[in-house]
């Protein structure tokens, strides 16, 4: 099990505050819980903060703790436990590449090689232009469409080396391609189209009468 720590002090921002739009979201999330139970909103507030800044910083944890009347260490425990929270600055597009067995069996190692070629070793540190970073993650739950990676709330599926090259180039230009399956599928239907119940007579033949 890897040890997750906050980024070192020298790269921590001096302060943090939710912007006006996210402040409204924060108030709405906290209002979902009865008095004395506001701490239940901690994951939501951390996620809102990460969506705003790209990562969870020390000042952000302090702000969330004060809003929810939680000790700093309690919020820190949540942030360091859930790997969906980035504890270091990441690129504008942070690629979370699944390398667990279903994706590995569908050549996710090829996806990893493309990331290493164009971004560098798996790490949180963004590229010099600040656009890209990537890391390996556990199962993303889209095994039928493996291999898969996630950026924010978007999933990119049915990948191979050439497709990955195009996706990374699009991210680098700030023009991400449409998420979802990348080889013609619209969901999790069989690759190449349906292969069962395809005989038209199944639907046109009149039922026999007794």
C-alpha cells in the first residue's frame, strides 16, 4: 500500500477560497445534512475544491475543516485515503490510466508506453506547459470497453496505441476529443455489432396457432 502525503510546503499555495459559483455549491451540499452532521459533506467539499484548483492543498483542507467544524487531521484522513483526490499539482488534463487485469489483457501496457513517450513516467507532476500529467490507477469499472483511462468525470474507452497518440495530442492543444468508446461503439455492445438475435425471421414470423 502506497503512502499518500500532501505536497511539500514549498509548492503549497498561501491560501484557498471557494469562488462564488462553488461557494453556492458548498452551501447546497452542507444543507443536505441535519445540524451536527455537516461533516458528512467532507468528500463533496473536497471534490468541489479539487474541481476548482485541480488538486487538494493544505490550505484547502484547513478551509474545509473550518466550514464543517472538523479537525484538520480528520479532513486530512479523508483526503489521503481516497485516491480520487490529487495531493500534488497535476496537469490541466490528468490522465488516470487503468492497468488492472481486464485492461492489461486488452493491451493497456501499450497505453502506458504512449503516456511515457509523450508525458513522462507516471507521476502527478505536470508537463512543462502545464497541460498533461498521468498516473496508473485501480479498476475504473468499464472493463467491457477496456483499455480505459479517465480525465475528470470523462472516460475514454476502447483504446489502442494510435488512438492514444491522437487523444494526447488533442489534450495538449486544449481540444479534447469526445469521451466514450473510441472505436465506433456507443456503449458496451459487442465490438463489431450485435451477434445474437440477428435473424429477421425472429421478429417477422407470425406465431403458429393451435
